[in-house]
């Protein structure tokens, strides 16, 4: 199954990452166009807001799936993890911007009221705020400078994921199948991450490899 | 939808009606699915005619009434009401229908009757939201009003909108419209009306009693636990940009007509 990782010649790797950014932003651009040209139904602002939130969750889940995909399936897509994480961040920012500008019409006091009073908005805002330091340090310079602190900082993604799942689950009158799927996937990723160190130490015990981290670990 | 002949009524809000396209494509009708677009997309198999409504409970003259006959018996009025959904969006809808009070007086409620309970049809074969393992709500959808609310002249049994019989997605062939309450009180595709002396439960109250009560009067001062009810988005009015929110009015703007029904009541406790 490792064959999948190598199907792309190395010289195209960097181009494929850039392509991912472009393709990843297309859904937002296309839906913005639909909204601006009055083709987004009766409640276009809500539709766009929800759409951006859903895509943020999708990119979040893909970001979290990179490690398990490598561990369990041998697919090495680590080179896309930064782009996926940043795409998640961009969608969260757009989701917030639509809420702030198009939905609440820049009524700052109404937004502050929402954030202070409503757990569902609180979780969403917490996720956004926590994503900022991760986005800011998603570059090679930060990885070099922060060293092991970088790894520690980026574990915040699991708290962010939990915030996103709760925010989504609380946002509607009922939990529907779609929400069970998204929330379920996020819980699976978090559980896998908690189980991973145990699995690894067992493996180390068997192979006698000591505490070596894989060099690839720091590249995300 | 077939054309209806309706007489004009004094109940017409002086606000621009929401485009018929929005009224008929943006619906909450969980019997057909949870998305706003599901009812229009998935209600094609629903057959609203012929239709009968059973009226029973604490009445002198219970009976099962044919809808066609009721529509001949009671003059159909054209009324334009504001409609405020609990989800903080709103519309202005020209309904066609007759007052619920007309039907209630026909069956002669007993003096002991204090409440009116309503029930939606259950037809899993025609309503995809009622079929399958994953059921969103308990069926049938049920609703209730106090008898004085039910008898209020504003309380309408709608059989049409925009001068035509109700489309399936809007609650064909007959639904309740209580314009000073949140939209979920407007139970659709009604098959049974029961007069009772006990406060009936409603579906949303059963599903989540912390968030939805029996009264569900539109009230900008009482927030939904998860969002503010102070303002609303008027569907079809502003589009994508400059979607201005408008303030939500107490009793959805019908305070002059209905506030007296709740004199002395704590509306925060009775939400």
C-alpha cells in the first residue's frame, strides 16, 4: 500500500501542495460567486456560513487523518498536512467573517453578547482563537526556532477539533446523521491520537528502538 | 396547486410579502427531511386529497369532516401575516384559510375543555422523513394551544397561500397558522384535533424541554438558549450583501391583539 505515497514523482511534490491550496479554496470561491449572483436559495447568508463551517471541519478531519493514514495504511501524505491545516484555518476565518459581516452586519455588541452568553458560539470562538498560533507557526522557520515546543503547541489541534465538534453539534435543533458522522470522525481521530503513544511504546519495546522520533514527525 | 377564491380580510400586514419562490422552497417540515430544501424536493409522492379531519375529545358534536365540505362551508379569507421562525428568520406570507374558531364552534366544545391538541398525518410511504432507521422526531408531530388562543380571530387554518391551495411542502392540505407564535406551532397536514382539559405536549417540547415550551410566543426579550431572539433575518429581502437584521417585535407585532391573553403571566417562565 505504500505504493500510493510514491505514485507522484518527487519533483512535483511542491507543485502538488500549491495545487491543493488552489483546489481547497475553490469551494469557497464558487459558493461566494453563487451567493453574490443570487443563486444560493432563500437564505443565502446562512447557507454560505454553514457551508464554510462544514468545509473547515472537512479540512480539520483530513489534517488529523494524515498520521493515522501513515501509521495504519502506510500512506505518507505528511507533505500536505500543513496545507490542509491552513485551509481549515482559512475556512474558519471565512466562516467567522461571514457570521460577523454578512449575518450580524458588524453589530459588535450582538456578537460579543453571543460569545459571552452562548456556549455554542463560545466553543466556535475558542476554536478560532486557538487556531491562530498554529497558523502563525505553520512555517519552517517556526519549526526550527521552536523545536520541541512546536510539537507541543501543535497538539492544540486536538482541543480545537473537540471545540469544532461541540460547536457543530450544538448549532442545530437536532443532531442529524451528518453531524453524527462528522463528530464521530473527530472523536475517532482524538481517540487514535491518545492511543498512539501506547501503541508506539509497545512497538519500541518489541523492536528495541529506544526513544527515537521519526524525522518526518517534525516536518508537519 | 389549484386556484382558490378568497375574500379579502382586514388582517393584512403592511409589509412586502416574501417571494412565493422563497415561501415554497425554504421550509421546515421534518416529515420530508431536515434540510430546508428537502420538503420541496421530497414531497412529490404526498397525496393531500381527499382529506378528512377528525375532531374529538371534549365536544358536543365530534365528527370527521371532509376538507372539501369545510372549504365550502366557511368563507376562505386572504390574510397576510408575519411569520417568525424560532431559528431567527422571518417571512411575510399571504395565507388563504378560515379561522380555527369557525371549526371549533361547529363541534361545540364543552365547558370543561381548556386546550386544543393537534396531530399531523403519519404516512411513511409518502413522507421520507418518517421512514428508515434514523428518525429525527417522534411521529406524529403534535401541537397544542390553549382554547382561548385557538378561538382567537387571528388563529387561522390555512388551506392555501398566494391564492392557491397549499403546496405539499407548506403543509397541504390544511395547516395551522398562529402568527404571534414561533413557526413550529403551525402544525402541518392536520388529521386530528382534540379538545381536552390538560395542557397538551408539543413535539419540540418533548424533544428538548429546556429550549422549547408550550407557549412559544414570539418574544425578543426571551432568548433561545443557543441564540438571541432580539433580531431576525427577513427571507428574500436583502439577499447576500447588506443582509440587515430587523428587530423582532413582541408577539411578532401582534401585541395589540393578543397581549391581553397573557395578562399577569411570567412570559420568561412560560416560554
